[in-house]
C-alpha cells in the first residue's frame, strides 16, 4: 500500500511539473564580436494564472568575472525577453517559484 501511494505521488508530481525553455539566445550585433549585447527569450509552461506573474532570474557568464544577474517578470502569456550583456555567450534562466532552470550557450 505504501509503494502504491508513493508511486501515485510521483506520477501526480510529474503531471504538474513545469517546463522552462530558452527559445532564443543570440548576439545582437553579429558583425561586431566585441559587442556583448545579447537577446534572450524564454517560455515557462504552465503560464501564470491571469493577474499573476513569476519572477525569473537570468544569469549571464555564470562563474566568471563578467557575470551579470538580471531579473524579469513572466506574465500570463508565459514568456519574456531581455537584452543582456554576455562576453562568453552563456546564459542561465531560473524560475525559483517552480524550481525550474535552463541554460544555453552560443
């Protein structure tokens, strides 16, 4: 009986699990490699309910001297975009409320 209860709990948690996907990450000026401006877009599923939002933390160049930390709000459409500075072409996006994380590099 305990095993069945545990199995049902695991299955139910997976059904409601969210997803965070970085949909776009690219250098704004592709002709100038010394320009650190990058655009990052991401989507959270499921999206917040109407009138609610999630906080997202965007970390560029994590662990390096050039690391930058940015904050964004994800509204009821479930997606957000931001221009960030990244010298190494690496970004990580986190949504702490849903315990989701995703990263991407160029």
